[in-house]
């Protein structure tokens, strides 16, 4: 892979990773509810899980979805149900002090596993593979996965940090409730581009 393509790939990886989506919205909520330090395992799980997803998709899994389109519809439905459940959990989270004391953020393994039902992660994986590893070889997939692995942590850490900054403002119970409900609604809205495309 030449340097110009590598630069373009890295820019693509950063832009798609830093923009709003289920991972970043949940990290913002986690940063607000639990703080940056307690959200670190969640962030690391996203980086590992998503990088692995990109590697497997780029190594040939995309061909399976092209051969059996029904798999895409099934994945969309499973993703929708799981994200709706997560949105409900965010919307009904305990007050800030109770959440920080008794609740727990998403674990490393939960965050890594979540990538497999994250519609944005799949869309990014398919797009990156189509653009930068169309031959679907292990070598090409390693380059693409490596680029995402390189930029993922700083890109998503911004969202957890923003959530942590909001903690002071969220000490008001009303503001806290509005924030969590807003995050939940945005999570539901993030389903539309991918699920809507598969259902249409």
C-alpha cells in the first residue's frame, strides 16, 4: 500500500471513528455517569473488538454477506433489538451519585463483543474493505485494521472526556435526566441509516 493511499485510509478511519455513532454516544454517557478512568476498559474493548471486526470482514467475511443477503437483514434486526435495550438502560439510569456508586460501566469484553451488533461498525467495516481492501486478502485487511486500530483510541476518547466534562453540569437531577434521555434517543436515531437501508 503506497503512502498516499495509507494517508487517505488513516484519514477515513479517523473521520468515521470520531463521528457520532452508538460507541461514541455510549462513551459520552459513560464518561458522564462514571468518569473517564472507569470508562477506560469500555474504550479499550471498542478498539480491540472493532479492529478485529475490520480484520475479519476484510479477510473475506464480506463475501459471505454478499452471497447470503439475508444475513444482513438478520444482523440489522439483532442490532436494532440490542441497541433499543441499551437505549432503555441509558434513559432509565440511576441518579448520578447512585450510578457512580452502585452502577458499573460496560466492561472490556462487553464493549468488544458489542462491535458485532453495532450497525455503524459493520457499515464502516464494509466501506473500508470496499475502498481499501477490495481483494479481501489478509495482507490488505491487516493494513486497514491497523489504520483503524491506530486512530480509534484518540478518536473515541474525546467522547468519554466530553462526558466527564459534563459531570459538573449534570449534578442537577433534571439536567441529568434530560441528558440520559437525549443520549438514549440519539442511540435509537443512530439505527436509522443502517437498519432503514436494510429494511427498505
